C-alpha cells in the first residue's frame, strides 16, 4: 500500500537540494543584476496641452468648426494623417504625429546622429517608438518622450510643442494671406461699383433737381438695403469658407441656411401686396409714386447697399491683414516639460525581483525533478533509457 505524501516530504526534498536551489538563485539573480546595470538608462519627460478654447482663432478661422474645415482642406498639403473627423484635441495629436512636426524635432534634436539611423524612415520609426502622444477623456493632449539623457528628453518635448506652434502659425498666415487677397479683389470691385452708383445718383439729382424722397420711403429703403447688404456679406463669408471647408462643414451649412432665410425675407418685402402697389413692400400705391421718385429711391438704395458692403469688407480686410502677420502663440501649455530627476528605464528592482522569483521557482522544480529521477525503480529507469535510445536513433 502506497504511503501518502505529506508537506514534510516536500520540505525534505527542498532541504536535500538546497545547495542547488541557492546556487541557481544566486547565478540567475546575479546575472539579472549585471544585465540591469548594463542596460542603458532612459529618461521620460512629459507635457500637457490644452485644446483651443471655443471662440479662439487657433488656425486662422473663427470658431472650432471653421478651424476643422481649414485643417481638412490643408491636410493633403501638410501630410497630416487622420483628421477627417474627431475633436480639436484629436487634430492636435494628429499634427504632432505628422511629418512636418517630426522633421522639425529630428532636426532640432539632431536625432539622426543620436539614433545612428541610415534612412529618414528609420528615424521616423525610432522617434515614434520613443514618443507617446495621447488624448485624455478631458480633451487634454499629453506628450511623453524617452531619451538617453534628461536634457534630451525635455528638449524633444519642447521641440514638439515649438514645431506644433510654428505649423499652426504658418497655417494662420497662409489662410490670412488668401483671405486678404480675396477681400482685396472684392473691395476694389465694390469701390468701383460705389463710385459708379454715386456718380449716377449725382447726375440724376442734378438733372431732375431732386434731393430726397418722401419720408415714408426712407425706413423701407433702410430695411431693404440692410437685408441686401447682409445677403452680400453672407455670400462673401460663404466664399471664404468654401475655399477651405467642405459642403458638409457645419459653418457652411449654417451660412447657407441664413442666406436662404435672408433671400426669402427680401422676396417677401419686394413682392408682397397686389399689383397696384410699388414692389418694395410699403403701403404707397404705385400710381401715386412719381417715376422720378422711384428711380431716385432705387439709386439711393443702391448707394446705401454699396456703402454698407464697403464698410463690412473693409473691416474684414483689416482683420485678414492682422491675421496674416500676427505672431501670438497658438498652443496652450497646461504642464510644461521638466528635467526628469529619475530614470524611467530600466526598472532594476523589478528586473531583480522577477529574476529572483523565477530562479527560485526553477530551482525548486529542478530539485523535485532530480529527486524523482533518483527514486525511480530499476525497471522504470530501463524504460526511460529505451525512450532515450529511440530519440538518439531518430
């Protein structure tokens, strides 16, 4: 009858082979200590960025939706991947991982020499491996870089932030320049039209010796001119947006909707009433409005429209000029990168602890295996020898 195995039997085996177990632990743990000392030290530096707050002009187009449309339109030129959707923080992260920013970091930190890479592709891959860019649930963008020295780790994070800011400023200036050129052309056109209409009004007044129209027409003309000026202004804004944003952009849809509503209001004002009424929406019958007064009203209205449009375009033009040359930071830094005081890799304590546990486990298993082989019956040993011979023949 076989004897039951107790815990004392296990302890006996461990005590019997204790020298082997201790030797195994000492050798493997010592090797782990030596390896952990040989592995080069690495340091990690981090920084946190805030996305542009609503209403700011981080990329040269007012509002977050306009900024998104501008970036989508320019993504093919800048090599920015993955910005067809997502939040502004996602766009920031995509820009940080883009080729223009990585090129700047590689140049600023002289990474090709540090990494000892032969091709720029290999440098990109190594830099990506040593960089961790994340977007937290709070929309905060974090940048973490790993380098052989604390100064280089901090310098790499600083370079990422600097190149992100530089790229944003270039986009701002590029968009501002295109807006300025577009508005310059519209200003010249409106100024020319205003001069022609003013000359026409002056000649008409001199010809008919007419200076003003009835007081009843003035508020109506004011309302019509306001709506027409708003329509033209919205068309200008739509023209600017369509240069950078798609038709599905929320800002484009909003402007189109407002433009449709203004056109409906203008149509109702110009064509409401019966056939006996003058077609600008007030209550004076057509037969009582002198033809001279009608022509004067139209000329006066056209002058008012062109004046308001000229004032609007002038304001937009000045804003575009300021936007083209402004040099304000576009990146809000929540946490600046600092010099890491301690290394992040290798984690020597963890390596030694894992090696100790592993060597102890292996030593104990080896002790039980050797003890089992010593206690085999002669017949059992012969069977194992046969299996060993079969393996040798194969």
